[in-house]
C-alpha cells in the first residue's frame, strides 16, 4: 500500500443547502471547524435527540480519520428556546422552572450534567468547547443592535427580524413556505408570518428568572440569535460545518442564516459584505428522525425514551450507538425493543469475537492502530478491507456499509490475529464503539427492576452445577427455570455463565 493510498478516497458530504453530495475541502487547510446545535436543558434528552450527537461524533471521527484537525463547538441553550420550535409560546426553561418550583439555574445545571453524562456513555468525544447561551447575552445584544436598523422592527412584545429583508430567505428549507409559517402562533403586528423574535420583552406584569436590560426593554434573546452569535464568536465566519436535527432545517437554521446574512451585509466581512449566498457555514448537515411505531419521538408527547431508561432496562448505551450506525444518518431510523435487543446481540457477538482474538494475541503488542503502521505493514488480505472501509466512511459517512467489515475482519482466516486487531482498532477510531476495551461482562447490565443480585445468581448457578454433577437434572432444570423467571438467562457451556434478559416494554 502506498503512503497516501489510505486517504485516497476523497471525503464527500451531503450539503443540505444545495441538496447535493459535494467534495469536502475545509476553509483552512488541514483544519475543520464544526458547530452543533446543542440541547435546551429543560428536560432529559430523549434517544431521538441523542441520535444527532452520534451523527456529529461520527462526522468528527471521520474528519480525524482523514487526517484533519477538528475544532468542534456544542452549545447549551439555557434561555430563549420557546415551547414551540417555531418561535412561539413560553420559554421552555421558565416553564420547566415553574412546573418544578425550582430555580431555573438549578434546572439548567441538572439537565446539563445529565446531557454530558449521556455524551460520555455513548463514547461521544467531548466538544472542543461547550458554549452556554447566558454567557453570551451581551454579544447577542450587540449583534442585534448591528442588524436592527436595516433588518428588524419593534413591536410591543419585542424586536422582530423582517425575513423579507434578506435574499432567498428559507433556501435551506427549500424556499419560503408561507403556508408552514402560517401555522405559527400569530403575533399582532408581524409583517410576515415567517418573521421571528430577536429579542423578547418581558411582559409588564411578569418578572422572569432570566432577563437582561437591552435597548428594546428588559427581556431575553431569541433562540435563533444565540447560535449565530456563539458560532461566530468561537469559530469565526465563515466556518466549515453546521449540524443539527432535520427539524432545525425548516425554521431554526433558516433563521440563523438570515441573521448571518444581515450581520455581514451590515458590518462587512472577509467574504464580501454584500454576498447574498453567505450563510455562516459552508456546509449545513442534518440527521433524520428516530421514530417509534407511533411516530417521531418527541418530548411534546409527554413520554419518551431516554438513554437512562434504556440503561435501566439492561441495555448497554453502546448498543444504541451501534443501532444508530446501522442506518445512514440521513435515513429515518425506527426504534423498537426488538431492534435494540438484536443490536445488543450483534454487539455481544462482535465483542466475543474480538475477545477471542485478544486471547490468541496474548503477549503481542497490537493496540496502536496508527495509520502509518497500517500503510507500511498491513497484510495483503486486509488491504482491500481498509480501502472499503475508507471508501464507505468517505461516502457521506456510509456507516451501514462500513459495519459489516468488522465482522469480516473478525472471521478472517490465515491472517495474523495481531494485524486483524490492529485494523479493527483503526476502524473503531471512526466508529467509536470501544470494541477493543469492551468486555462481555461490561455488556451485562443489571436491569433496574431486577429482583436478584449477581451474588445470588452465582450462588444459584453453583447449586445448579452441583445438582448436575449429582445427576439431579430435575433440580438443575428447576433452578434454571427459576432464574429465567427472575430475568436471568442461563448460558450452559459459557465461561460467563449467565446474562440478564432484557426488560424493554
């Protein structure tokens, strides 16, 4: 393999702005800058929310695989996001604080910590920087002051952006959709249905927990304004890639783009002050929905599945990551108990196969999957698999095509185990499944509602082993059946001996 063959497959990514797959070339050679819309920390993230961060992490890992440095920013929204994503209703954070009779700051701290735990559990690389909306309010006010004279108007309820004041408003969503925006709760005095709040004034008879003085009165910034300000502050403009869920493609991100166009038309920039096509990011990328059998997973339904609840049911969080990787990020992904159980089984089989290779490679150093090592030393039978993997990941993150190569490497014959392990470790740098450190015991999570402890299980299995030795098969079967009834699957002939049965509804 030649020195540059590994990176020969050019990275191509789907750009939601152009609706085409395009070769990715970073603005700054060798360095990609990414901004991802983060959570509004008023509740736990549901599994659909978390799919967006598995996607973004896969993107980041692929950029690293292609030898690019990456600066990645994720924001925390602790103010400004309204109960309707279409910029209407109450502030989600204020509403959550009232409902729980807690400080809004305590609400934000609790759910921020929970989200970061989800990120860690899914083996998602922490961003280069977390930005918190309330830390940037002065910059948001300054941004709004710049664009207000030419692009905004003031109403009793706040400062609004005139969406007709910028060229091609809504191009990201496929064009201006007045019918869609007509469904937004009307605000008296708005010039266009698609106009949106830059600054929302506090009602005269209400004191918010989060409010600031501004030229337009005491109040709080609009949700859309936050991301324009924080992305520009931390990554500059333009930067390379802006990511988010597909629901952001219709309103939130078009509004960000409109603000970015307005700011740079007013203030000038190194890309041209009047450039109509300036959007802030060169690539806009969106993952599709996670759906359950009743429709899109959503907090607005009042019940939703979190990663915590999945873990409580005995499912390792990396099984959910594998589930996400099994579908292309731009495809809808169905969530079901059966699907998660099948994915967990697949993960266990992969770990078992790799454990076997590790046992056979005992005493051999294989843990350093450096690309220079692979290029110089890879076994000829493995070279095509490396090329296929690289091509799959470079083809708009085609993880469903890359995943079967893991099983193929594990099952390969007449190839040294240390070389197979080295290639698997290299693949896993892009997939993030922790396959070389994960054990089957790690995957045996105790369901929260389990009525028996691991020590009790071991004691019963010891009793069963003694019964089998005494040829008391009736007692042996009775012990096995009693364990099964308590959610424990007995695995005869397996050194691990037992596993929990899933308790997913």
